[in-house]
């Protein structure tokens, strides 16, 4: 029986033409139209006219979904937009058309798209340089290199496409993404846009790919090859055909799904197509057509009119795969932005910590350091949330971290801030750095909490000293040990260079100010450039300091020129190299940014004039040069512990004039990276009485940071020494009192521990005592120390074995610290800066050192009066005394009482913002020490009254 449609042939032709013309009728609406106009289902079975798969409509649906994704990203992170860059070489008309379509689609979705067009003269190196710049830009999440590269120079396309970072290769053309696709790793790679769009169109038909016979014609890297892999890993049986395939028609005739990307106009004939097959035509070709205004029309690789008579579903050209290619590119860009946010959003890190297998007997520190492989330092940087543009390689195992990361993380809440200090140590050291690193390892590798250690750069003196490598030890150390100990990160070298520059500049000024006239000196300092003279910013600051409100060099009077160029340096009142070096290192350590660094450097006092005026680096005009010399040194060095915990190693300020601690910028970056639930563990160089006070009253004032917990490190050995045990000499065997149980001696020494606990609690912080255990310690001795510590009012006292067990040996300490950090903060400074200087000195001396009073020598009084007259009375004070005991006598280990602390010298470090006071120890009274600051007799201070 034959069935006939109710519409005439002309009417049905009109329907089909309307469908072909609009290209916006989906597969269901076409069938509905047929039935509405009376076409019976038997007609469908006879003609089997294909349903058109509209790429335009499907792509619009995807666009709407992507718009919602972008809006959601913005709601979670205001101001954020996915970024896309299209890099073009030359000015091909077809490339311009494709790029304009991509830019328009990006703008519609909310993607920040930029077009970089290089001229036809661009070389391969120029193209690669631009790609590298985009790779390093965290605001860009997708990079497309528009092909072909239209250059007069030879450019390796494969090299260029592989130069694109795989994380930004939204075209999916790099060898890494292609390799992942070939191996079936579909979740971590970018799928090329055209094959991805084809898969989306196939899904729209409702036909399952799984188990179907699929033929792919074409083997290009853009369409054919990735299409084969994508279908294969979606469980299709795939046959790839190409120009060398024999009997192509027979292969096509077996295909349930046919994907054609051969690049040859109407290659596939309709009669080849299997009835009811899904036909995806990726081709775009032009053939002559005199009826068209341009004399040509666009066709695909499939003969559309004949193929649609046999296929079940077919994509038109244009309006099929083309729109999907563009929108899939946008989808990859949004997906890349999501990955970026997922990787760098605040939250738990996913660090690959190393599992330790401690050996017994324990090998040496060097052997341990060499026995464990190191994680790639670049991988660690990415795991803790640092962008590639924010780090710079420094050798194979270290990275310098740029200070600009603080601007990106400005709104990120800080983590918990833990200070590790200790009781007064023996000459052998009590493992304070080892506990610091062990605590960080326990928090990170064992409690799965974001944790960072921050320690100062060890000096060669400490590395070769009896205490060891100064970067931990045993199974709690920084690796590679030999690099961090013996190959400094450049901080000290930069500080030495800056100090040398200052000394040389001072010498030059002293020499030339007696050799040349005012005019010659002025022209040397303000040279002619292009026939004009200009003041530098530092010179303008000097003019303002002198009260000369002029900016044109030609308008200065002779008197003003003289005042400007004549510093009249007193040769007997110049700061020496050692003091300059100490202050510049302190400045580097206390600075929070490059601007802060330059401002502090400009204030460094380098000499005093014959008229008793302070001369600064800004007066010399070298503050800018100093900042340039120290610019790289301001970047903290990222390393790792044996277990893979991140560590910042940065600066080594001298405890003689400032405080012994890591830099402010290292602590600030670490606190931002760990997030509000994380921990940053830093340490003091010496004991609690010597350095903890300086950490709180100097460093914390400068940084604005407030610590949450104090960890006080103690050992049985040191407490026995403070209880009256015999002296310990480095390099000689320990007396038997230290290797045998002696509870009486130990209990007496616990008075020292209680004194240090009392000092730590002065600042309103919870204190956790960490008892670093040794093999000679007995159970009774360890229990006694913990009991005495708890009686002193500490939050907790725990035993630590991380030297031999790694982070697992500090797990109890980490848990105690975690609980202590949950307490409400009651931190406060010991004194207010507005107090008179003598009151501040007394506060520190009486509360921290337990003295009855302080006594200033006549010289100290005179210098202090001079500095107060200069306006430096609001600086925090830094009292320099022996770190070998609580008092001023290094030989007396008992807790001192009722003694007077003599202060024999005072020195101000204006750039660092510190007023330092030098004490005298009882065994130094035979010869009065002098501060190594100014050459000469320093008598000019007495004349300033």
C-alpha cells in the first residue's frame, strides 16, 4: 500500500527549504511540522528525510549555561572574569573573521577576551615571547594561537602550539593535551573544540555512541585524530578513514555515526550513507555558484541534499558544527577559569607529603638529608597557592617569592601565628629550630592543616658552629641541608653591597667637598640632560627638608645651592661598615613592601655634619640605588622540610641591634597563604628573655601582626645547668650530672623555666612548653619538667621526639598548639611607645630581666638626650645584654634578683626605627665597651646639649 502526503510536492519542498534556510528548527519541530500538515508516519519510513541538527540553537543553549557559570564565579569573587587571549600573526581575512566571532561570543558570555595581533614580520622568537608572557599572566585562563601563522618568516607551528601552557591550551592542540586525550584522561585535559562540539551535537539526537560503529573521515590534529580518540573513550567502535582508504563508500555505508572532516567539498555522496545514520559534517568549502552575489557558496564535505534523503540526522553547513566550535572554545575557557579558582581558592592544600621511615641507629643529618627525594619546588609553590608569575627560580631547590603576592591576597584572612622560643640554652643548643620545623611538619603532614615554617637565613658562622646546621636536624630539617646552610640566598650579599656603596659614597663626599666649588659640585649632582637640569625625587626631598620650596634647578640662589650641595660631613662622625650592614639587614627584615623598604632606607643616618645635623642616605642621593640593590633580597626564599612542609628562609638580622628572626614579609605572605585555619610557625634566635621581648615589641609593632601562641622549648640538660650543674664546654664530653638522673638538680633548675614562662605570659598569650627529649633523659626527669611547667601556669607541657621521629614526634605539641590557638586573643605590648624612653627601658628591664633598676652612664645619658632632641623618643627600645643568662652575668645561671642593669651606650637606627641600648656584663668591667657605630671619639654628642 502507498501512502501520500496531503500537501503537494511544492508545499513540502517549501517546508524543507524553510528548514534549510533558517537552520533553527530542531529535530522535533521538523517532525511536528510534517505531522501537522498531514504527513503520515509511513511517509516518513518511505522518504526517511533526515532531521537537521541545529548547531546554532544548541550553541545558544550552551551559551546561556556558560553565562550562568560566569555570573556565579563573579558572585563568589567580585571583579573576577575568565580571561581569554587570541594571538594572531599576520592579517588574513579568514582569520580576522574567525577571531571576530570568538571575541563577540566571549563578550556575550562575560569572558574578558583580548586580541594580540603581531605583524607579518614577526619572528618565531617574538611569537614565543608573547606566548610566555600570556602563560605567566594569572588573569588569562585561555590562550588561542590562531592558525595558520601568516608570517614572512619561517615559524614552527608545532613548537608554537606546544609553547602554550597546557593549563591554558583551550584549543586542546598541545602535545600534552593530545596525549592525555589519546590515553583516555578526559577529565584533566582540554578536548579540541570541534570534536567536543560534534559530541554535543550527537548527544542532541538522543543516539547513544556506546557500541555504535562510527566512521571518522580525516586525520588532522584539529578534528580527525582527536575525534577518533574521543569517540573511542566514549565506547564506540571507531574506524578512521583518510585519503588513502580503499573503498571509502563501503566504509561509510557501515557507519551508524559518520563524522567527516576531510576538507574536500562534497566528498561523501548521499548514496554512501547508511539509512538512519547520524551525519556530522565538519567541512567548510567554497564551490562556484553563479546564482550567488559572490559567485560561490559554502558547502560541507558531505553532499547535503542527497545525504539528507538517507540519514536520520544531519548537520547543515553553515549552521551546524561551526557555531559549536566557537561555543566549545568558550566552554573550555570557563572550565579553565573554574580550575584556576579551585586551585587557588582559600582552603585545604593538597600537598604530597613524604612518609618518613626513621632508621635506628640514626644516621647523620647529612645522610638523612640525602636519603629522601625532594618534591619539585615548583610543584610545592603551586600546591600552596602561588602563581607562576609570583615565583622566580633560585637554583634547583629554591624559589624566590615576589612581594606582590600580598596585593593579590590582601583580602585573605591571616592564619594562626605561633612563636617558638626557648629557655636560656647551653653552648650546645637545645633544638629550638628543630622543634620549629617539627611542629610545622606535625601540623601539615600529620594533622592535614595548612602549615608554614618561617625562619631566618642561617649565617655561615652558625652553620660551622657547634650547634649544627642552624636549619633543624635529624628528621626535622630543611632540605637540601647543604644548600640552605652553605649557599645563602643572596640576602647578606645584597646587604653587604648596599653597605659598601654607602661607605664609598660617604668617603667620596668627604673628599670632593674640599676639592670643588659649589657650582662644579652642583653640576655634578644635577647634570645637564638634553640641555636641561632636573632634580631627582630624593633631591626634591632634600630641598623640602631644607625648607627650599623650589623644583627648578635654575631658580636656586647661590646660598640655596650651597646649602643643597654642602653636607659638611664630619669625618670623625661617620657610620662604619658593620653598623650600616646591621641596620640595613634589620630594615630588610622589618620592611613590608618595596615602598616601605625605600622609605626606611632613605632615613638611615650615615654621618653627622659639622653643625651636628644628621645626614641620611636621602641627603646623599643614594636611597633609590640602595632600594634597587636590595629589591631581589626582599623576596623570601621558599624551601621545604624533609616531609615536604613549606618553609620560608629569609634575612638574618643581628640580635645585637634588632632581633633574631625571619622577615616580616615572609611571615605576612605565609599567613595569607595558609588561610584562616592554617598555622605559621616562626622562631626567635635566642632565648625568651633575650629575643622574645624584641619579637613582640619591635617586630610585631612594625608588622601589625599579633601572635596567638608561644611555644617555649626546654631540655633536661639545660635545666640541670641552670640548677647549678657544672659548666658545659663545646667539644668536650658532658659531665656525668647530665647523663645520669638527678632530680634535685633538675628541680632547682626548673626555677629558670618558671621565670621564662612568667615572661612569656606577660604578653597575654597561652604558653605551651615543648620538652625536647634526649636519649639520656629518664622518665622521672621528663615528668618532673612537665609537672613544674604546668604548675607555672602553661596551657600544656608535652614531650617532643621529632629529631628522631620527624613530624610524628611533635604530634602532641601540634595538637596542644591547635587547642591553645582557639583561645580568645588577649595579646598586648609590654609598653606604649608614647612613654618616656627611660620608662620604657625600666619596663623591659624590670618585667623581662627582673632587675631592680637601670643605670645609664653619663655618655649614654648624653646620647639619649641628643636622640630625643632629634625626635626619636617614640621608637621601641632594644636592650642588648648577654643571652647566656637571665641577668647581666653570663656565668650566673640562677634566676637573678635585686640587681641594677648598667647601660653604657645608646644608638639610634632611624631606618629600622629602633633605639638600641648596650649593657655591660659583669666580666667586662675592666674596660668600658664602645658601640661600633661612629668613627672617632663621639664627643660631638656632648656638645649637642
